[in-house]
């Protein structure tokens, strides 16, 4: 028996229990043709990594018979068929929930950050570009290990890039260069990782109030002024932890550079996070709010969310 958990644009999501007692997540697709469902599964089913949510099975239901049948080959062209995917269950929810509701220690938070980086690096090694990396698509298992999910709009690349005829991703996490030409590279994911990293780190800063500065501008101003450590309560972290936090802010800023050429690869990111690679100086973001502009923004009656995940559904992919 399956219990509904939530809805997304592509799926109704259930929690279920297999015959052996294993708790699973069931993602039931709608508004999908056969080909798009098959392609989504083809991408995900070959991914085997500790930081990728594991797909345990998939199948379909024919509306007229309401019977579920497992399928293993591309034979059914019935566009009225609804498809489902069975995945391992993640009991600790998403990183988005951790950022906005939880109080994790830095060791756990840094482990999550490293896990995301390892997962994205693995995807790129497999020729997969996620295209919708964000905190709500990072799930946490019983040990708080990060696992990437939601490959609905992911693409595979044989070369270094691919051209799309639509805008894919979520507002706030989309590569600025992609918006200009619809060319997809691994640097799309690097940008989204950078924003996700900055969002995660800024959730533990000293001041919890919402700032008018976007994440990359917050990081740039803190770095330029040489006061990254002043953003955090020094009584809560030891010297090595503060060093890791400052390094994460720098790595996030480098990943979120406006131009792809200035962003590191995910292999570089892993070395930077581990302290095995020297951090270059970042370039200034293309547009920085002045103090006057920030002051004007603060005069609005409503808050201006500087964290992308605080916005309403900002998906830009075709629905």
C-alpha cells in the first residue's frame, strides 16, 4: 500500500513498502509520453553511486485496466499509459528543509556539501548533466548522506556540450550564459552547485535576517572586504571548521561566476573543498547592488528573498 507524500510538476510521490518490508519512494509520472519516461529511466538506471538516489525499479499502469506491469524493454507506445519509478526512501528529507529548519553541526553540513560535489562529479564522468541541481533535489538518508535526485530534465552528452531549444532549470540556479544561448555544458551544474553551496553555508551565518543581496553578491562583498569570518559566530566553530567554512564560501563564489570560463570543473571543486588545490581569486559579479540600491530594496513592504529556494516555484523547464 502506498501513501501520498507530495506532488511535483512531473510526479505524484508516494511512500510504499515492498513485500520484504523495505520502505521505498514511488514517483508516479503524469503528462509524460512513453519516450520521455523511457529516456528519463534510461539515464537514471545506469547511475550507481553513493551520492545518487538509487532507482530500484520502474513500470507502468494502463488506465483502462488499472493493472501495473513491470516492463524491461521499449515496446509499448500507448501515450495514455502512466509510468512509475521506485526509488530508495530518504528518511531525512531534503537539503532545503535542513537549510531552513534544522540546526546541523558544521561537520554534518560539510559532509553533505562534499557528498553533493562527489555526486555531481560522478554524473559528469558518466556524461550526464543534471540541469536542475538545487537544495530540494538533494535528499538525505538515515546517516545524513547527501543523494542527488530528480533527473526529469537531465541530458546526456557525447561531446562537451549540447544545444537545447528550451530553457531548463529553476530560477536562481540557472547558468546565466545558458540563458543567452541555450548551450548546455557541465558548467551549468557547476553554477547551480555554487549557488546551492552558498545557500547552504549562509544558512549558518551569524545574522539570520534576509538580506537584499543575492548569494553571489553576498559572498563577493564578504570576500572583497576580507570579512568572511565576521559573517559567522566564531564561538560556534573551531579554527579548522572556520577555515573550511571560508573555503566553502570561496568555492561557491568561484562556481557561481557569471562566465563559464571562470568556473572550475567539479574535479577541481573536490580538490578545493579538501584543501588540495589553491583557490584563485574570483572575478567580480557582472552586477553588484550598491548600498543605495540595497537600502531602497529594504524599503519594500515585503521581503526580497535572496535565497533562490525561498522563491515560489521558479521552474523554467517546459511543463
